[in-house]
C-alpha cells in the first residue's frame, strides 16, 4: 500500500506560469515532509521541507503548503523556468516514536516547463 | 562541506554474477547512511539504512545485502544478481536527528 501518492505522473506548464505539484499521504503519523528534484542520471536534490506544525514554508520561488486534515501537500513554483524541468518527488517521515525518520517517497511527477 | 561519492555510475552485469557498489561520505562524521533503489516507473524504495559502523537495518527482503565497515563507507552487495535487481541505486546520508537526505549521483545497474 502506497503511503505517499503523487497521482499525476507528469505536468506541463508554460514558462512564467505557476507549477503546482500535488502529493497525498495516508499515514497520520507522518510529521515531516520534503520535496526533492531529480534530473536524469543524477541523484535527487533536496528542495524544501515542512514540519507538521506549519501549514506553509516558502523559499524563493518555491512554496510548500500542508493541509493536515486532508493529508495533502503541494509544491508551488512561481514563476516556472525551463530549468525547473525535472522529476519532483514528495517524501514523508514520522519523526516521533523513536523512528529513524526514514523517508517514504512518492513515485514522482515529471514537470516540463515550456519556453 | 559535505560530499557523497558513489561508484560506478553505470554497470552491466550478467545474471548470477556478484555485485559490489561503494559509497563514501566526506566532511561529516557519524552520519546515517542509506541505500535506495528506483526501479523503472516506480518511486524511491528504501533498501537499507545504517546508524553506525556494523549496524544495518533492512527494509525489504531481497537478494541484496549491505555493510558499513567504516563510519563513512557504505557498501551494497549481492552474491548472485537476478534480472529483477536492475535499477537505479542511490546512496544517501543524513545528519543525526531528522534532517534531509543528501543523495549521491546513483548507479545505473543493468542485469542481463
């Protein structure tokens, strides 16, 4: 059973517009959420994270929103740039209870930003 | 600054042959270390993690094993590869506590 779901395998956006990547989770114990960006033949790169005590975290063009009641988070990129074209992975972990905080990843969404 | 090295970048091995992938981390001590696999069309699956020398936890039963002979060295091995072992293998490290993972550039393994 997938605990972290990214239901859109791909997304195409025009340069300058907003990109919205969505992620749903099922485990109510998750309290730490991250987004990673991955280019082909490279390892994922950490982008931005959010703790469950917050509902929004912003870093430059990237903003992550967390809706705990809906078990949903989203990554907003604005304005989108062609260099943002990559696969974006959502990840979650449960930090409480003495766990190692091992991340559970979604399957990824491939973002294409067209000039 | 911290860096993570993983090699080789690509590997083609016949079924039944052994495997050894190596990962080293520089610029930090006592990191948590991880091996992930990304199979075609799937997300990142945690295979092993380690919180210290000689301490290995396995997340899924499989044909692979891991070892941590030194603080900043993590090795993924197999005695006999299967076709289903093909995939993109990623090593990662994190600081103690709950901090983001930092990934290496991965190894593309093709078992033929």
